[in-house]
C-alpha cells in the first residue's frame, strides 16, 4: 500500500460526479485516512465500504472544514519504499481546495469522499 488519492465533492453532485468539480483533492500516505475513521467513530463521518478502488465515505461539511482548517490532517503512516519511489513517513501531498465553494456548503451537509489506493 503506497497511499491514497482523496477526492471530496458535494454528495448532491453524485449523479453528475464525472462533471462535478471537486471541493478538495490531495494525495496522502498509508495512514492518511485515519482522520476519517476518527470522525466516523464520533458520528461525523460514515464509512460506506469499498475495496480501495475506491473506498467511499460521507463526512459532514463542518467536520471536514475543521479537519483541514490548519492544513491536511497529520498521519502516522510509515515511510514507503518501492522500486522507483519513496514516500516519507506521514506523507501528505499538496491540498487543492476550493475554499469558496466549501464555504457555501451548509454545516450539516454530507460531503462525498473517495479514497483511491495509489498502489
């Protein structure tokens, strides 16, 4: 397991997913989804299953906004070394965020999250 490509959009855009712009996207290391597990434990996110191609979640807009307010959530994922790549421990790539569109989401709106295995 190399890590994850994470995509977030408004769940109301599900029907038009291929045309709907994402609210956020980034790459993260192997431990980069633990924040979603923690939110699911508190009822602010829901794990919908999947096999990594992708894993599916829902997360409340207010909880997502808080989770990324200081940048991407840190993770304790290990260093990953492959044949032609190295990802440092706790790797997070650049966050691409449409803050204006995210700010227009009601606090209790459920956002869709896809996490794609990068292996």
